[in-house]
C-alpha cells in the first residue's frame, strides 16, 4: 500500500523546492493525497477491509491538519496547491 520510491521522487520534484525538500507542507500534502487516492481505489476493490478504511480516515485527518496549517501560514500557496491537486476545499 505504501508509495514506491519512484512515485515519491516524482511527487517531491513536482511540489518541492528542491529534490531533498521532503518536509515542506506542500510536499507532505501531495504525498498524503497520493496515498489517499491509492487507498480509495483499494477500498473500491475490497469494501470490507475495515483496517485500511481506518488508515484512510487517519490520513484524511492528517492531510486536513496540514491544509489548515498551510492556509494559516501562506494562503497563496494553499490556493495553488488545492487547485493543482484538485481538492474540494
């Protein structure tokens, strides 16, 4: 279920300021969004997998907290990121 090394590098290059930028909120939100979409697809195949559903809900809450933080600190970056990722906020 976790992301492969190549997928992580692709997301970091797209949303980070440098290839080593893994801690910025933009990169973390993008990585969480990718994991959430993968888990959502998994749960469509396996609707009774309640453990993965719980993990999905935890990831969604974590992403929401990162988005709230980014909105407080840098509203323009927040707006660009949700437009880029296609989030409904």
